[in-house]
């Protein structure tokens, strides 16, 4: 009887240890199935373009498909919530951009705390936004545009890729610093907004450089300035808005995070792969075509960047006096 009892106890202990270990994802052989990468914006936009460039490189490097999933809406918060609520096993990732840092203070009610509920994985690149206007707008410079706005208060609309995006907040910062009275028209992605800008239904957008530059080079819209504190290397002929509005700055970042609890070993595998990608001249050249500057970092360095950006945008949100319920 005692022997049977001991065997039963041993079996229960073994079962408990196996059950306790089951949720822990293993880095051995990772990845051994497709990885889903949540993107908070519509296909064809600047985030989507960069994500697909990187996803293809990672697929080739790691031998499993990195599948870009566009979950547009709510300034990227739908995608963030979907990623955060996924199993922390390295098979669901989130494309991180300034909207994730901005939403922490812009949105009054979020179902998650981004810094608490995610782990940083890797930085991809930095980029600027670009102010582009409809060709129907007569202004040819930032100064002329400010004069045009003040001569037409409340009659000028600006598009964004959604509430809480850097595209939105760059315009809000511009409004606050120039006292321009403009109306916000949010879209589910900047690619969707451009037909209305081209037709002058809305007059402007402070879009991420990749898609803004493509439209400006094609002549569909007119570029007036970049949001970086100095002229951006990829477009040195376009003035910095700060040359006209001293102190104006909105520089974005792209990277990858994962749900909290994702094993450090998997984070390290992904970080190493992304940093190798950013050392690949062919990939760097493709990112340069989008206007981005590669910024490889350790997970800790990227985590600090996101934290610092969250603090920075909290001040901007307060300065601009905007919020979203």
C-alpha cells in the first residue's frame, strides 16, 4: 500500500512539473512554424512597406515565413492589443512605431499598458515625417503655408493615418506652435488618405517619409518640409520645418516588440537576425529608398528608446491639449 502511495505521489509531482513547464516556450529550433507580425496600419502605407521588406529578409534568414498581418484602426491600438493578448511564444510580434509611445497619454482608456505588457525585441530604423500639401494649395514654403492657414482659419483640413499616430501628432504640434486653425480628418492609413489629398478634399498630411516622398516625387503632392530638427539626409533639398518654426521636431522610429513573457532566448534570436539584416547592404539600400536610417540596437537599448519616446510624447500631448476617449 505504501509503495502504491509513493508511486502515486511521484506521478502527481511529475505531472505537476510537466504542466508547470508546458506554457514555457522553447528557443530550441525557433522558429519552427510561421511567425505572425501585427501591423497597426493599412497595406501600402509606410509602416507596411518597411515591415514587408524586413519580413522577407527574416523569412529567408530564419527559414520560416514572417507573415505581415494588417490590423488597421484606432491609431494602431487594435494591432497592439491583438499582439499583447497573444501567447508569449515568439510567434506573434508587433511592429512598433511612435503611435505606441503616443497612445499611452493620448488615449484615456487603453486595455493595456504598452511598456508593462510588452518586451522590446529590436530597433529597425529612424525616419522623419514630411509635410506635403495638395497641389491646389498655393503655398510653396512652410512660411507661405502658415500665412495661408491664418488667412483661412478652420477651412483647412489635415489627414492622418489615425488618432495617436506620429502623422496626427506632428500636425497637432504644428498647430500648437504656429497657432494655425486646422481640422483633423483621421484615416485608417495614410495610403487611403492620399486620393483625398490629391483631389484637395483634405489639404495636407504630415506623413511618414516613405509614402510622402513617393507621392511628392511623382508630382501628386507638393513637399514643404520635414519634421526632423535638421534637413534629412535622403531629401537634403527639402527644408526642415524647424528652419521656419524654431524648436519644431518629430522624428519617428520603427521596431519590434513581443508580448510580455516571451522567452529572452527567442528575443535574442530575433534581435540578432534583425541586426544582421541592418548590416546587409542590399536591405540598407532598400530602407534608404523609403527615407529611413537603419538603427540597430540591443533589446535593452530599444526598450529605453520606447520609454523615452513615451515620456517625450506625453509632454507633446499636454502641450497640444489633445486627447482621445
